[in-house]
C-alpha cells in the first residue's frame, strides 16, 4: 500500500477542509496510507468545523503511520498556530512552503511514495517573499529539476502544457521546436505512468485553424510540425498540429488520449468546463509522484464547511494509480 504525503496548502483556504473530507472516506483509507504534512492545530480546527469523528495523531516519521478509519496522522511543521482565514497572508505563504518542502524531502528519501498537494496562493507566496509562482516551480527548485511539465487530467480529457505560467503575449517566442518535442515526450511518459498502452498524442496548433497554411501565423510550420515529425521518428504516435477549436472535441470523443497544448488557457478552459470539480494536476519530471487538485484556495468559501473534496479525492486516486517513471 502506497504512503502518500498530503500537504495542507494555505491554512486560510479550503485545503484543510478538503483534506479532512477526503480522509473521512473509508474508500481512500483502503487505497493508501495518507500522512498529512502541515499544522496540527489547523487540521484539528477543520475537524471541529466539519464535526467528523476523527482524531489527529502527531507523528515524527511516516514509519509511525498506521491504517485507521478514525485517525489522521500528521507531521507538524509548526508555522501556523494562529492563522487568518479567507485571505492570502505572509503567514499562510510560509505555512505552504514549510509543508511542501518537508513533503518533498520525505519523497526524495523515499519515506513516502508520492505527494498530493492541497491548494496554495501565489499572492500569499509573494507576501511571504518567495519567488515561485506556484507548486510546480517550487518543487522543481527543491528537487533541482530542470525539465518538467504539467499534466492535467479531467476525464475524459488529458492535457500537457508547453508553456505554463506565462503571459499570452510571450507565448509565441517561448514555444520552440525543442520545447514542443520535450513536451510530446512528457505526454508519452504521462500515458505510460497512467498505464495507457499505445497512446494517441494530439498536438494543438497555436493559431486559429492551426495557422490556415500560414495565413494566421507561421508557428505551426516553423516549430510545431517539425517537432511532431521528430517525435514520430522516435516512435511516438504524435499527430497534428490540429485546430484548437476541433482537437478537444475529438479527444472528448475518445479519438486521442492526450493533447499537447501551447499555453495555459488553451488547455485549461476546455478541461475545467467539463471537470471543474474533478480535475487533477500531475507534475512530470520530478523524482517522485506529485498530484494536486486542479483548483485554487477558494478563499470565498473556505472555512464554511461547503468546499467540495471531489478534486482532492481524484488527486489521491491518481497518485495511487500512477506507476513511477
């Protein structure tokens, strides 16, 4: 049975609540051995809010954790004893980083089999003085990972991004043949980890109608098509570039297993349209498994007992299913 480190996320957001709601599920307790990395007082407060029959047990090492239907095992990083709710704060930013850094260290030591991260706030990170725009870049820093990619899963869609957190005006100069080829390889790797045999990889164009033979831009001819051709020479079943307004429908119908997207919103808008409450983020390239719910801190509904844990539950299930690369 896999041991999974589950980071608390921003204490002022929905992270603590969706973690507790997920771990109350007997189904999750049968799938894995979850270990929360965060702040014991915060998790206890979430339990009181939800009025669930769970007890927090503070541990030092994952070796101390046991299967239990009425206990949540927690490694306390001790940075948010008193915390502000429903808003980004420097204190929340420090709490986020402490739990993620601890989880990454445990995963690097193979004390856990992977990590599942609850939502954090980019604004809180900035208030705390940290430079990272999100989880992915932070984990890459902690693990000294240079090449990585974000995969998003929202049944039946799976997408991988060539560029991640970049302004739209910068995307055309950021997509290169090498970066696209590398992302296609990551798409193949993701399908292997998800145990998809002979994956069909579709590559979206950057421009409307995939450039319309150069009428609306030449990025397809200059960069995207050559990258696909190189991938095919490596034995990867990649095809395209396809018009972005068509390729997602075809993947939805099951014609493709995963789509390589040129920029963040190109892929995330259709995925969140069909799987907003069930989307999962998977980071490839790290030396361990990492998944996350594909939503934010939701400060507006945090600490009201109404947050939906579906995406967190799916993130845990995906982490359990994945085989290490």
